[in-house]
C-alpha cells in the first residue's frame, strides 16, 4: 500500500473521530456574570459581599438565554431546575390557566401568541387583571409605544422578565398562512385560542 | 489652499477606544436599589436582587401576597413595617430567611446610589427600562 494512501486513510479516520466527539460534546457556555463586589451597586467595602450568593453560582445551572439574567426562567421551571415557592401562607395553589391569546392581528410585525400558562405559573390573576389588562380579549388597547415606556407588558418585560430587545419571543407567529380561530370577528385585533386540553374538559 | 491634516483625529479614536475598552461595572438584570430612607437614616442603600428571590419564590408571593407594587419606587417600605412582618418581613423574620437584625446583608449598596431598577444585559433604553 502506498504511503500516501495510508496517510489519507489515517486523516479520514481522525476527521470522523473529531466530528463524532464534537457531535457529542455539550454546547460551550459563554455566559458570564459580574461578581457582586464588582457590579457597581454593592459596596465592595461592606461586609455583605463576603456572604451573599454570587449570580454565577445560582444562574449558571439554569436553562441558558442570551439576554436578561441569561436564564430562561419559564424553561427552568418547566424542567424542574428550580421549584420556587408559589405561596407563603396557606396551601391554595396559583390558579393556572392554559388559554392562549393571539394579539396584533392587524399589525405589520409577526403576530403575538400570548401564553397564559407561562404567566399563571408565576403570577396571580390580580397582578394583571383588571388593572394592567382587562379580561375581555381585545379590549386592553395594547400599544408597543406604551410597552416601550414601561407600561402594560413593559411593567415586567424590560425590567425583570426577558427584555424588550427580544422581539420575536413575543412576536412569535408568522402572518404567512395564519388563520384566525373560528368565531374571530372580521377586523379583530386579538383572538382567544382555547387549547385542546381545556376545550375537551368543557 | 492646503488643508492641515486633522491632528486631533487620532486623539478622538484613542478616546473612543478607551471608552469602549473600559469594562462597565454592571448590576445583574433587575437588581433594585432602595434608598428612599436608608442613607438619610445612616445606613447603606438596600440592593434587592430579583434573580436570587426568583429562584426561590414565584412573583405572586411578593407581588400578590406581600403587597409589593410592580414598579420600583412605588412602595413605601419602612423598617418598622418589616419588623412587624410586612413587606420583606413576610420572610425576613429569622424563620424563612434571615431576620431584620442582619442589617448589613440587605443594606449592602454603594453609598450615593439612587433608588430604581438597575441591571445590565440589554436593559438600558428609553422610558423606564
């Protein structure tokens, strides 16, 4: 066997092995968190910086994201990576609701599919209704300009939940081939979607 | 007429480069500084880390049960209320979390900080965010 052929064979084996190793290797985690003594809000001369938990320690094990706390909080909860206490007193659980609402049906940007489920796992109904949003679909007068000013969705999104730079996390449904659910009035701006699990129970 | 070469141009570039290369000290996203009363009363401002509490509690515990309004600066939190078991005192009672006599653990902020919501990672922009 000529030497060149042997070398080519060895190179091919190595290439295959490299591909196989990389396919199995976990995604590299490039996230970084500023240590609290360097974060500009904690006093580095104070005693607390010695004992408080560092963000890196708490957040690195959780489902990664590219913005905000660099954590997908809803996903971390779904996967059971965290089990935050839902109530302080009593055993009454949070009222979970799994309907979804299509918003922005007449806008130019992609349609918003709002999941009640992810929100009701964290929040109580009274946090949004009837103050920030009205219960009746399509009557809350949602306005991106007001959201960007920290009102409506912007009370949380942009302050504590994922920031408003993540357009397509909310504007997540293409207009191409989209059909509003049955019974949606002509020209409506929003429509309620009742998922199969709920409608079967009714 | 012959134009002078702009001698100040490299200086501007050097300045811009210097700004860009200074690592900005940044709070974690959604950290809240409370300093309505703290420094006036002679203690450091409070730094409230949302991320730390979110790992352990859902939003509804503080923003529904304990009555914290969802707007930084909208809550009138006093030490008297906390000692009486309201606001932070719902948990910070020595039972669920450390008791209010551990002053320095909450009053851990840099002197002179303004109240409000802080945090890096794409949270700077118009309006309140």
